[in-house]
């Protein structure tokens, strides 16, 4: 026998003792008496409101296993469902309590999940002592590198002079006069941007821009009027410079000036 049980139906029906093994829920002519002693596990269930509640007391056998307890509770639930004299709502309440207890017992049979092994904790890494600050040398500013200037092309020019009244069409510049005409001939292709500057006594007295010229091409120009301005008779010497990009790239001659 799995165990014994006692049921009280509104405190008027009971079943107990050895008769519980055959029909533990059979109605008894006398009111139920509680178990004098229960060597196993004792379970009590109740449905309804006191003092007319329906109570069930179950007592398992000594050392009953969990399977034995489940079978006892399940058998009791089946018997209660067959009690026609018990109101349906009370039968449902008692059966629900028995099923809940069965689920509780079965849950204790579940195998506890295996916990992962704890990873070994690495010993703390000692904090190194702060190193002594290393003095930072102040960098000495480097001298700026000289900017490389572009190499300007030196023009290849030939100068000839002609003063009106002279015989012939002119020749090498011997001296410059107020009415002298200066002929410039390109001995190589000449790009635009070349200028001729006329210097007297260290001061620029005018300059002339040359157009782009092909090799062998020539042009004739008048001397700047500033050369003889304020000069009567001899005016010293005149230096003719060739400029490219604003820089002097060649000195084309130094000639006496007669104004």
C-alpha cells in the first residue's frame, strides 16, 4: 500500500485506516478522524469555505519514494474526480491542488544543470612604479633653407646704333646721343617678358619691354627721353641691362652718352 488518506466531505464523510487501500474515498457512516500518527509524509488539501469545507488528508508509507508519492497523489485525484456526491467546483479545486503537488514533487527529480567550471583567476599584475620623468630637450629651430630661385634664361641679343644723318644703316654702338635709334636683334628665339633697362649714374632712366621675337628678327626703338633729361653736353656713361622676371640676367653694354 502506498499510503493512507482521509477525506472529509463537509465534515460529514470520511474514510480512514486499512479501508483506504481498497476505496480510500468511500463514504463512512461516522465523521472522519485525523490520523493518530503518520510514519510517512502527510499531505492536506481543502476546498470550500469553513466550517463546511471539504478536506483531504493523505499519509504515505514510511520511506516512500518520489515515484510512490506521485502514484498516491495521482490515484487520489482519480478517485476524487469519480465522487459524484462532491460538488463539481470542489472536485476541480482538489484535483488542481493534487496535480500541483505532483508537479512540485516531479520538479525535484530534475537534474540540476551542470555549472561551468570556474576559470582560474590570474594573479593581479603588479603596478610598476612610475619612472622618473625624462627631461625633454627643447628642439633648436632649424634654420630655414634658402629658397631656390629659378634659373632665368639669359637672352642672346645684339645691339646696333644709328643716328640720323650718319652714312649707312648703323653699326656697333660707340656712343649714344639724344636722337640715336637702337636696333635690337634676337640671336635666338626670345620669349615675351624681356625688358631693357637704361642706367645712368646708378639710377634707372627708363626701360623698354621687348615683344616675343624669333631668331634673326630685329626691332628699332628710340632711346628713353629720361637719359638726357637735365643733361647738357656729356652725360657720362649709360649701362644697358637685360631683365627677365624683374631680375637682371645680362649686361648688354656700357656706352658714353652725349646729349
